[in-house]
């Protein structure tokens, strides 16, 4: 191992000279240290990594959040334990861009923290670029610690101690998808978090994003206005690192203090094969939803009143 580290602007680090297929103690310690400091880490030159090695590397940093035990058909392309965030169907060809799945995925173009709607705390996301687009399709990331540092003092005082409900269905509606709170998944895809979280580095971070639906104890109009104001502040270009993908890149971000989004690309023209693991902060490996439910239910109409 001959690691080299370069800083990224405005935040993050680029690591080269390592092999993620061999996550020995030295590499694990290095990645943990870099993530604690930078919260976003790009590891280049990992095109030889397969799904099993991706999972083994991820598990070196904690237990995984597992996909539903009844996965969507398109997820059969990837090893269980990984999330398929591509535009590909089970046959490896571009999936119908007008399908419910594609419409649900549009929510990924809004800044968010992965799994912030789950009670089980999410530590990191580890996204691997298998096939990347020749243009567009960047992943943009924001360090919420830098955002919090830049907030005016009066605003810091106003948001101190506030809690926010994060709701998956809220973000999908914002992106234009048709999802109902009557869906049986709804109770399992919302959770409450502090608006200001303490990161692994000990620094405070603004924790908002597209899943943030309402601030507890605040009337709807005031809550909506404050969330939108905070999102507008956080997503200023000066805070955004835009990652231009190369095949074989692995990008890791800390979901406890960063926001991210995938930017648009020519879905109908270009294949994009991205595979993600999610590392939990603690606990055992399990899906965030009960075994008898499936993520496929997100795109299925439900009878009125069903929960």
C-alpha cells in the first residue's frame, strides 16, 4: 500500500495507491481517519473490485443496512447487500424511463442524506461506479459542518435543539412521484433527528435535506419556510463538491453530516451502473423494513385507508 491523499474543494479528500479488495487494518484505519476529518472520500482506481469485495470492504467499517428481503426484480443484477442505483433492468439494458421505478428514482436528484428516514442510524454510504456516463451524471456533495459554521449566529440560536421528521415519501412527492401515506411502507420510512447533529469529528453539522418534512412543535407554514431557507443556504454552490465519475471510483460519504444528490444525465442514451452499500452506525445487519414488505410496494397503488 502506497497511499497518496489530495484535498478536494470545497471539502473532501481523494485517496489513491490503495486496494479496497484488501481492507487490512492499515487501510481501515486510514479510511476512518480521513472520513472523520473530511466526511467525503474518493478512492480512485478500484475498477477490479467485484460485488463480494465491495461488501467485504464495507463490512470492515460496520454492519450493513440490507435491502428488503423481498427485493425488486431489478436488484437481482447485484449481490444481496448492495443497492442497485442504476438505470438498468434485470437484463442489463436501460430500463423504461417512464416506469414507476424511474419516477421514484428522480428523488435522488434532490439533496438528501441516505436513510435519514430510518430509525437505525446510518454511518456511511459507499458508492461504486461500475459503468459511468461520458457526460453529466455527477454526484454532488455538501459537508453540513461547513454549512453550520457559516450560518449567522441568530439562525444558529433559532435552530438549536429543534428536531425534524425525515420522511421518504415527502422527498419523493417533492420530486414529482405519486406516493401515498396510506402505503404500508409509510410507517417504516420516517424518523426524527436533531436539526443540528454532532458529527464523528465532534463538530456540529446542519442536518436537513429533501427527506426533512416538518420541524416538530412548529406550525406547518413556519416549518416549511424554515426548512426551505436552510436548504437554500446549504445548497449554495460554494459548499458543493461535484464529483465527475471515472469507472472504478468509490465515493464514500458520512450520512450523519453530509448531503448529496445525483445530477441528471441522458437516461435514454447512456447506461449508468452504480452500486451502493450503506454502513450502519451500530447494531446488527438488517433491513430497515419488515421482511413481509417489499420496496416494490413504493410504486403500487394501495387501497384507501390501508397502513
